[in-house]
C-alpha cells in the first residue's frame, strides 16, 4: 500500500534546476533508499516532503489524499517525520520534553500532564530498548542516543513515513546495528521509511527498494536485490566528463607542498600527499569524509595531533591562519557567506581584507593603491557590480564567490585551497570559476580543489585523492581513473570484476 507518492515534482531556484519531473512511491513496510551524488536533489526532496520547500510543479499524495504543505507543521500533521544527521532538539530539556515538544499531553485546565508524559516516554524507551530515563537531559546523551530520541518523537506522533537522512554518520558499528534493528521493527509495523546514505553496505543491508537521482532527475529505481553496487555507481555517475571540462595542457613543476602523516584526534588520520607547481590536486569524498577538516587544519584553523608540513623545501607549522597566509597558503572556504566574506561590507573592503597591510604607507591606508588592486582583480575575475563599493550582500552568489577568490589572490599565495568553489552558484558563474582555476594553475600556482561534484573533480584535476571516513583510500592519476572507480572508492563499494 502506498503511504506517499510524488508525481511529476519539479523545483528550481535562481540559476539552478534542483528537481525535474520526479515521480515515485513510498510503500508501507518498505525501506526506500534515496541515492545520488551530493547535489543530485536528495535534500530538496526531503525539504519538500517536510514542508520546508513547496514544489513549483507536481503533486504529493499522502494515504490517498492529495496534500500541499506550506510549513513543516503541515507535514508533521500528515504523519511525516524526519531524522537528520545532525539532531535538531533542545539540549537543556529532558528526553520526555523533547519527544513530546509541540504535542504534550494535557489534563485539567489544559495544563501539561507531566505524569502521563513520563509514562508514555517510559513505554517508548522500553520499545526501543534505550538505557536512559524520561527525565535525562538531552545534553547528557550520546549522538546515537539522541537519534533514538528523534525516533521516539516520530513514534509518539504515530508517523506513517519516517525519513532517515544520513542517520549513521556519527555512529559506531554496534550503534548502527541497533539502529537497523529499530528500522526492521518500524517496517514490521507497516511504516514507510526513506533511508539516505552514501554507504553502500548500509543500503544493501537495510533497503528494500532504491530511487537514484542525478542532476535533479530520477535515473533509476527498483528492487535492491535486483541491482549490484557497480550498477548503482554507474547510475549515480553516468555522464561524460571530458566534454564538459576541457583540460588545459599545463607542465607540472616541482613539489611545493608536502604533507605527511597529518592527523587529529577525531576527524582524520595519516593524511599524506604532495602538491606540485601548476598542478590541480582534487580531493573527492562524501559528506563526513574529512576533506574540509584536513584543509582547515593545513590553514591553521585547528591544530593537528601529529604530522608534518613542508612548504617549498622548508618545514612549517601553523597555529593560526595569519601564519599560513604569511607563508603563502590561501584557503577559500565552502561557506563563503559566513566564513569567506563580510556581506554588509563593500567589494573593495572584502577584497583587501586579508592583504590590507600591502596598502599601508606609514600610519595611513593608501586608498589609491587599494582601489587599483581591487580594480585589477575585479576586472580579471569579471565581477559584475555597479561599483567596487557595492555591498557584497547585494551581489549574486557567483559574484560573491569571485570576490572571495579575489580576496585570497590578493595575498599572492603559492598554494590556494578551493573548498567547494562552485557550490550554490549558477551555471554561467560556475564555468567562469572553472576557467579561472585552470588559469591559476597555468600561471604556476599550486591548487587543491575540494569538491563533491564528480564532473568538476574529474574535469579539472591532474590527480584525485579520495577520502573516506577520515582517511585517504585511493589516489588516481588522470589517465588511470574512471568515474566508477572514484565513486566506488569514496563509498566503499566493490568494483565490477
């Protein structure tokens, strides 16, 4: 029996088509794995199902009735609950309060019936075999226990559809097995489950069916028993790379950066690689692989537990970003709006933010020097703006990203780290950034490209380092890789014989 069906769902944002003509059904007592690369459209579907987004076209039918959600409350009332990778609850409140937040049992005078709420919570705790009590503060629980609280919250509302979005990302093997036991119990109760994971072993262990998305379109669905891991990888990838990203023929020089046995306590371990002058070194991996954490540590934003960095033949170590900037390393962060730029400030102030001392003469700022540098970089990157004083928050996402890149180029780096440089920008700006990355390498800059978009990684990189669960699992040279091999390494899938 169908719990929910999506029919011809489409959703677009300025410059981006997120979903196009998506149709599939979620059935009672079935686990449906929603799979696809980062950016394939999975999160957009989840946000439509949970009432955060409204589709531009198409319909949702819940238990035979066509529904339209204008808010998460509408989705919740329709029996849909989501369990996210990062729990969204109240640390200072008790387990019982978190479970029944928004629908607490009431008694006389419409007051909260605390004994009844604790009694119901105790029943739910017993049902999921939890080892904590109704009055335990959420802040005292582990990540796995917090996931249990979210599951109990869904059960307290008698949700008929439960969405699990990367629920095992921070769990141990034993905790994952406990989660799978609960999933089996929910299936037996006739609930429909959407399971989103990048880990193929989990998908094959828990799912009954799969729906595969690529570039906002459904490219396959079926019985999980009728498909192999390599076939799923090909569905996820399935597009020509070389035609989209013509690679410049650049002579690669000597090693500029050498990293050996780089490790921290919790996020990555034993990271070793070399980066050469004129080289674009791609770092690929799925959410939680540890790529950004490695780059932030290289830039001095966090301290490694062990490991060494050699820059142009000299050992270096950085305890703060100003030291790495002075040494010639620049980092363009993934979150440009919060970490890469100051949106209320103008273009000029943002571009010279990291290199302002270059324009100081004595005790004063040389405005002419500063404006000349901004004009040259802004023109080179084709920043579209009314003038160089325009506030960054008034620009498009693509132009904001160009300003952030200009800021770091102004420091005249030897190594530039680009973390998801085209995330959330339109196709035209994306192409301009791609072309500029090639231009930087051609000029002799050493480039590290962190990207979740496989076409981008394969189209621009000279070599690709693949990370999974905080470690490097494979390194591919340009003439020896395939899309299937890279995704297979990132997901842990077995390659086709």
